[in-house]
């Protein structure tokens, strides 16, 4: 049987660059797959169903929760978001690494079920730069931006519960650090006991 893939969970304040980092990781590391979340949020300009998210109605989301089809789910900034369970499980079983870009509530649900996951918290170089990035992205209304910025200090305290923290100052550097973390995690003894068992015989 293939060695199971690694589950990588990325969280961090809105606008910190999680989506940008994921895109870089997917382009440069072929064994990594992105888990497309479901959400009840409306698509932003340029977002595509089945690429950025599965955009669904609230009733459909509730039915997925009821049928235990979500690995985790949470209400974030007034909308519901969740990770489809089956897709993630199939990829991990076939030896593929999977990255989840989810909020801290969801990440802690995953940690309870998958303590062997790798939990990485992404921070911006400063709060001012974070505000800059959200405004420059131009995809949220001023009210939505204020709501997101209002959550930042509270959000940051959740970082203590993660395994790694990475500052997203330069995108290439942040992505390289995450790749280094994944490579190091692949070398952990507890993920490789089969090698010792085989050679020890
Ligand atoms: P998140 O997914 O965390 O909400 P995004 O990936 O959408 O954040 O990034 C927010 C904005 O910041 C985007 O316009 C993106 O191009 C920009 N951005 C991301 N990383 C950096 C960086 N290292 N330096 C400058 N701008 C960045
Ligand atoms: P956005 O609306 O900016 O795409 O995402 C808002 C927040 O929802 C971000 O913090 C993002 O990480 C989080 N999020 C996206 N998908 C999921 C998911 O499947 N589950 C959870 N718990 N949070 C998610």
C-alpha cells in the first residue's frame, strides 16, 4: 500500500496571502493537491465554481453537514465554509499530499481528527501591510474589509495552536519555507517506521 499523503492545513488572517501561496505551491510541487471547499458565499469577480470553491446554497450546505459529508465546517464572516471529506480521504489514501486553506475553527476540528496533519499559520509582515493587501485586492466591500480587519487580533492568538508560523513578506520565500516544512515532515521517523522495519530484518 502507498504511504499516505500528508495533510497540510494553512490558516491566517484574510488577505495575508494564503490563496497566493497555495497557487505557487500547486504550480511548483506536483504531489500537492488543493482541496476545493464548499461555501455559501457569493462568488467574487473572476471566481469560478469548481476552481476556487464549490458555491452552493445554504440548504445544500446544511444537507452536507447532516449527511456527515464534511471533514470540517465553520461559519466565517457570516458565510458557511466546509471541506468535502471524501475527496481529501481518497487523495491521502493514494499517497497524494493535500493542502487545506481553512479558518482556525475548521483547522482545530481537523487537528482533533488528524493529529498527524501539518498545521501552518501564515502571518503578514505587519497589520498595515495586511490592510494594504486587502484594499489592493479590491474584491471585498468596505464593510466586508472592516469586518475582516476587525477579526485580525483575535485570529492571531489562534496561531499558538499551530505547528509552524511563516511570515508572508516575499511570496517566493514564504513558499520555499512551506516546501521545506513539507519535506522535513516527510522525513519524520514516525512517518517512516516501515523503512526501519524492512532494513532491520
Ligand atoms: P488570502 O487568501 O489570505 O485572503 P490572497 O492570497 O488573496 O490572501 O492575497 C491578498 C492580496 O495580497 C492579493 O492581492 C495578493 O496578490 C497580495 N499578496 C499576496 N502575497 C503577497 C506578498 N508576499 N507581497 C505582496 N502582495 C501579496
Ligand atoms: P474567503 O471568503 O476570503 O475566500 O475566505 C474567508 C475565510 O474562510 C478564510 O479564512 C478561509 O481560509 C476560510 N475558509 C475557506 N474555505 C474554508 C473551509 O472549507 N473551511 C473553513 N473552516 N474555512 C474555510
